[in-house]
C-alpha cells in the first residue's frame, strides 16, 4: 500500500501539506480533489520521485512500476504506433536484446524469445492500436510521425503511451483535458478493466464519479479521505461540516460555562478546589476549530439589452479553412440551421469533426466558403476560446484589462464586477503573467461578457477551471438570459446548461434528437459499424494478397508456421482468460450477495428505528456492491474485446 505519515510539503513559503496522513490500498481508484494550487500535482511529483518531502514519510511497495503522462514529448519522426509501444520499456529492451543476438547463441535466443512471449510481444501492435483507436486516432494515422500531430493530439499520444506501460500504479493528472466525449467514455471503460492502483486528478466531476471509488481532498493542508465518488464526497463533506459545526458550538458553550464558574468562584476559598478542577478541565478540553468553507466564486453574466429572433440563420453554408498556398479545404457543407432567441445548444462530435470550425464561422473568425450566414440586426456575439488566454497582456492587471474596454466606468464598479469572477482585494492589481490557466480563463470570460452579448459562443470554456469555478460557471450559464452554443467535453456542464444538441459528423451539422445517453449509444453503434467496415477491408486486402502470391508455400513449412501461430495465440490469450475467469467468479459472488441485500431492503422491518444502524450498513454495502459489479461488468467486456482482437489479428 501507499502510506503517508506526518507528510509536509512546501512550495516556496506556501505550506501545501502539514503533517498529513493517508493510505491507498492496492487496486484502489482514488480521486484527488482540491482548489487550483492546493498541491495535487506536487503530490504526484513526490510519488514519482521528482520532489522530496520537507518532513514525514511516504512509502509504497518495493518494485512497483509507476506509469504517468509526460507533459512534454519529443516531436520526432517515429510513428504514432511505435511511440505508444515505446511506453513498454521492458518489451523494448527485450526486442533490442534479441536484435543483437547472433544465430549461434541458441540458448540466449530461446530465453529471450520466451521472455518476449511473456511480455506480450506478439500482441503489442494490436494493444497499441486499440489504445490509439480508443483515443480517437484513425487507422490511417497510426503510422504517421509524432511531429505531424498538433499539441492536443500529442497529449493523447502521451496518454496512450502511459496506458501501454505495464504498471502497478497509474498517475493521471487531468487526463480528459484534451479528450472529446468519445475518447473520455472509452477511457472510463479502460480504467474499469485496469488491474493496478489509480490516482486521478480531475476537475471533471462526472469522470471522477465514473472512475473513483474513494476521494482524497486537499483541505487546509491536510488530506481527508471520503468513500465513494465525487457526489458521495460532496454529501459526506457537507455532513462533516455540519457535525463539526455542532461540536464546535457545543464546546464553545461548555468552555464559556467553565470559564464563568472559574471567574465567579476562584477568589472564594470555599470554592477554590472546585474552581481549580474547572481550570484543569478547560485546559484538557481539545480545541476544536470550525471547518472553514472556502469563499466561493459567484459569476454573474449580464443580461443582454436586445434579443432579436432569430439571431442567426445558416442557409446551405459551407465552411473550412484556406491553406498557406491559397487552397480551400472544406470541412462542413450544406449547413442549414437557425439560432433562435433563448436557444441553449450543446455541440457534439469527435475531435476533428469540425465543431471549432463551426463556432469560428459563426463568430466570423473564418470566412464562409459557400451559402449564407444571415445575422439579425442587433446580434452581439461573445466568443470564448482557449487561444484568448494567450492574447491577454501578461504585464497588465485584471483591473487594467477591464478599464481598457470600459474607460468611462467607475473603478469601484469595475472592482465589484471582477469580484464576481474571483478577483477581489489585491488580486485585481496583480499581473496576469504568474496567473494559473484557470485564473486567465476567468479573466478572459469576464472581459467577454462585460459587453452584454446576446449570443455566447463557447469553445471548451471549462478547461483549466477547478471544480468550484466550473460549478459557478454552470450556474451563471444556466441563468444567462441570452442564447448560447457550447462546445465542451464536460458532461456536467452540458447537462446543466443546454436543452438541445447539434451533432457534427461526416462534414454535416444537424440537430440531434436525444440527450447525452442517446449520444453514447449513437457513438457505440457508429464505432461498431466502423470496426466492422475496417475488418471487412482488412479481410479483402488479405484475400487479394493471397490470390496474387506467386510462390507456393511448402505444406510442411505452412503447418509449422500455423502451429507456431497457434502457440503464440494460446500464450497471448492465457493471462486474459485467467483474468476473465477471475472476474466471472467475482461477478457471481457479487450478484449472490446483492440478491441477499435486495431481500433485506424489501423487508419492511428493516426500516424500524431499532434496525437503523443495520439499515445504514445494508444500504452502504448495497451501493458499494452495485458499483463494484458495474466495474466488473465493464472489465469483463474489455477482456472479451481484447481476446477477440488477438484472435482477429491471428487470422
């Protein structure tokens, strides 16, 4: 297990952890939450050995292999597939060793070949391709060099490489920042089947709920552990705050009573002994401090002055971009849609499908290539995108930024407005340069909505925001009186702020009749169809190759090759089948216990006051077992897919 005792961490003069303690057991999935700057990433650096603690101890099992996502990767001409396989350092070392052995070194060759089989050498390509496909890379991109991909796609490659590495501990720091919904759903399934321990930093509350089974919360330089996912954490923390507040008030009253007795009777000889005993009782009383609730951010988006209807009409619009040599590249075609007053639209689609192209065209950042874009008189657009963070003046302050676009406003009015976006006191006069990504995003958003737009075009507005700020943004957008188009991989933000969807796929934008669950099903059906098409194409190509072969393979040689292939297949399948059997046994056991608990839950006598403690235990166990069974079913499906992939690759 991972165990911290008396752990103290500092960054400069700031104390991140002060005598903190926690335990993480093997196989657990633990979410790490806390405000930006609390020390979450610093804790990961300590676990990987990149930092040392200032005091205390942090221990983990000897020999544990740690996998984590590198934030910077070398952009070279290796193929994406090879780059991902490089994550398995042990396999690469064995392959390199085999390449250096001479034919005369028979014993060493045999040992190395056996080690390669054990390391999964024959399934490495297939496993890497599954990771790439799951994270959104098309088959044609698997052989492309790493330096041909943009920064966001390189981060996906870095994630795939970390997942490829055999490990007992997987550290994931905001893994969903560069993922779309498709890839995020796939990652949830992959993590459900992962056998090791997962520590996860994420501001995506739905992703935390889907993956984490425990939460470690950075709370005023301590780490407090809660059972369950993020919603369970919120419930338990609220109860902890309530109980601590009650205990603090009770202790305050008792201390006041004791002090009153002491003050009243300490001067009287007849009562001196009793007064002295009260002094000792007061000294022994453990000092409780009320748990502090961090001041929240209350974002308010001004209501628009005008709201024409419709705001924007797209009629057979074509959109795309122009290359450096003047060639037009079409991304979207024949788009015929309307943005009405009060519309709240979520834009769905895979990365690269054209969501950002659509938003940029609506914002007139890109010229249309055909058709019409008809804007109503009085249309006022507020357009937010990540590149705006780079356009901020690093030497200026939030107050200076706002004063530039509102020169006639009083300073106090500007200060009050910025306070709603988390900039209060001296922070309004702090330079932008040292700000975190979340702080810059808040500042950029505040500058956009000051103009009172009646149509907000938001492209991933919650990237870099911590959980509290995301909640504040969701509330503000839900209360916004204007219209909105939102591109986001944050499912919680989409669920709480939009009431209809557009979907971008295959160069077309259309209305989507459904919610996010329907979109998940649509994705699954589409991916299954694509896999079936790819298998058919591969089979046809293999048949053409076989038909065109001139040489006739010797039958004896063919039988030997087939036998070797069967042996490799058996070796590759064996560990997966063993894990599958283990999961099936655990699922049967969980179902049996759930049936027993269901019978208890159905018993009316369980709800009497006499069985209150038992009822709480039964409900808790039922919830945990249900989550456990769901996770096991996901793992079972993943194992079946891996076995099918190995058999398919074997022909």
